[in-house]
């Protein structure tokens, strides 16, 4: 949706083919660093974002075992002063709706739901795509934004499926009013424990609390959404955690905004991108998770998709060069940055879930260095 919006703003006619019959409410949150909100602001969406997001004052890192604060990073006004844009947390459905509205007012974006892209043909001067429903569709470029299990990527790179990373993610969305006052603070809290961590933050202007718990665990394909098993699994995984954290997990069923309190994901990713030709070839480009699926431990997957969209729009707006050259320009501008974010997300996973002496070293360095290890200037400052 971000790519459609950006490319339409650059003057292109966009046809979007979405496999799902409709855009459903996706009950989970997203953190958007200042590198991402800066892009949304540049698209004129600052007011629309302000209307739906929360803007946490700080990120607090705590031990999941003792509950003690290990360190903190000021967000809020500091993020705006230092990076020129806020740190936001948003419900996915709200971000999606905001981008949808931006698409409709950006120019010519035609959205076709219930149409899966089955395959494409790159003819050199045009691309044809085949969907189940309509006659062959032809355009100047194909932007494959079809996510983790991208079929466009498989046709372009033929590099097999992404691999499970060995972690399970459990997500819940809670009604803030149903929670004790102590949990209603305007902050992102990350609780780090051996082989697990949990992140909580407000969305919807503070009316809802998003909770993501990530636990080392064998992927068991096929049991992704079994909510009752999820609650029992989390109780087991967090049995050694401090009582505030166990209380939060126990409060989920009665405070949940979703019929199903927990949803579970088997996390999968790919190694960092290792060259521009892995993001664009001929008249076909990949973006978002199709191009660079990553572990969620830097909270930047959707952010990178939005940055990709902005870069694509710039590249496609170039004059006097053909579409494949423009898409190569996009890939050259993006691949090293997204590879660095993928690599850092991987490393964060090891740090977050550390055990034994490594964990003690981690806690000591967060205590000692605080903002210096929690801030990410190379990421946020661009
Ligand atoms: C637990 C967890 C927490 C996360 N937290 C954050 C965070 O805080 N901040 C952040 O920035 N990111 C976060 N992410 C990452 C983020 O969710 C993804 O990076 C992001 O959703 C990728 O967007 P995308 O548009 O590339 O892919 P998707 O969101 O997967 O969208 C792909 C779309 O393509 C459609 N599609 C698929 N195949 C076809 C086809 N053949 N034809 C037509 N349509 C098709 C799908 O239906 C879907 O609508 C998190 C991820 C997880 C798992």
C-alpha cells in the first residue's frame, strides 16, 4: 500500500493485485522509528498519523526475571529534536487505512482484491502478470510486495522458502482501560529474559496496549493460531518471570480486544540481502518482506518496506532512462541498508535471548551505557 501511494505520487498509474478477498482488520501493532515517520511526514501524512498513533515518551528495558529497569532511551521530544521526526506506535489496521486513504488521494491507484498473482513474464519493454481472475495484465514494471512467501521472488530468484528462525511470536491487543493503572504508561517496555522477551506499547492514542511475546521454540507448522494452546505455552515459558510480567500475561484473556486473545506466528527469515540483483532484475523489483524478510527484533520490517516505497518512487521518477535502469537504481540505493537492518535484527535476537554470563554482560552494558546502546543513530538518522 505504501509503494502504491509513493509511486502514484510520482505520477505513475498503479494497479494493485491483492490475493485476500478484502483488507481485514489485522489485530497487532507496529513500532515506527523516526526513519519511517519521516517518510510518512514527507508524504503529507503527519496529521493522519497523529490522529491514530501513540507517541511513547521512552523505551524502557527491564529484566524479565527480576523486573528491574536495565536502561532507558528517551523517545518523544528527543526523537523529534534529534532525528526530525517522532517515534510512533500504531495499530496495523490504522496504518493500513491511512495508507489506503493516501493512495486514493495520490492519483491513479486501482486496487483489485481477491486476485492472486500467479506468475509473470518480463518482456523487456513490459511485464505481463497472470492472475486467476482477469485476462493477462500488462504494465511497465512489476513491484513484488507479496510478503514473506513471495511468489514473485520465487520466480525472480528461485531461492527456495525462508527458513524458520526457531522462535515463536505471540501477539495480543488489550483494552487499556481494563488494565491496572501501572500498566497504562505512555512507553515502550521491553522485558528481556533467557530464551524469551516481551514488548508492550500503546497504540490508538493510548486506548489499546499491544503485547508481543517471543519465545525460543520449535516451529510446528500447522498450529499457528491455536489460542488456547498459546496461553498455556506462554504460562509455561514465563513461569520463571517476575510477577508483574506474569500478571500481564494472565490479564490478557479478560482485557483482549480480539475474540482470540493470543495469535501465534512461527517466525521465519532469510539471510541478509547480498547484492542489488537480489532486489531487482529487468522490469521486476521486490520490496518489503518479499525482498528482505527479517527477524522482528529491531522492529523495522514494515519500516523498511515504507523506506523501499519512497526510494522506488524516486527511482521511477527519473527521466531519460528505461524502467530496468530505474529499478536497478532503486536496488543499488537500498540493498546495503536493508542488509544491515536484517543483520542487526539477527544480532538483537541473540542479545535479547541471552543466557548465563552473556546475559549478565548484556545487562551490565545496558546499565552502564544506557542510551548509547539503545539508540540506533545510523538507522533513525536517515
Ligand atoms: C511479531 C512481529 C512483530 C513485528 N513488529 C514490527 C514492528 O514493530 N515494526 C515494523 O516495522 N515491522 C514489524 N514487523 C515486521 C512486519 O510485520 C513486516 O515486515 C511487514 O508486514 C512486511 O510488509 P509487506 O507488505 O512486505 O508484507 P505483508 O505484510 O506480508 O503483505 C504482503 C501482502 O501480499 C499479499 N499477497 C501474497 N501473495 C500474493 C499473491 N500471489 N498475489 C497477490 N497478493 C499476494 C498478502 O495477502 C499480503 O496482503 C513485525 C513482524 C512480526 C512477525
